[in-house]
């Protein structure tokens, strides 16, 4: 298995996502609940978002989840 080159997180928590975007955790969750963020994935009870997907979502102008899924860059 190839070693990861740097210590950057591959999966981000809600706190991480909020910090990266410069918003509060409650704002991130409100956006998530209203379908304005990428879906993310669940690992056991933990919800996580791909750092690469979050970057691509921001680069695409932060479209709502329904549109983001239609773009085809997400699952």
C-alpha cells in the first residue's frame, strides 16, 4: 500500500469543514440539513466529507446538493 505523502486529512468532520470554510459548526449543519452541502459519508456513527470533494464543491461555486450530484463529480 502506498504511503500518504503528507499529513493532510483525507476525510473531514463537520467541525473541520466549518473551519475550512470559515463558518460556524451550526451554520455547516444547517446548510447540510437544508441540502446545501455535499452528502458526505457515514463511517459507523461518524459523518465525514472528502477533502477533495469539498475543494471541488467550493471550486464549482458551492451548488446545492441536488445540483452537485447531477454535475457528476460526486457519487
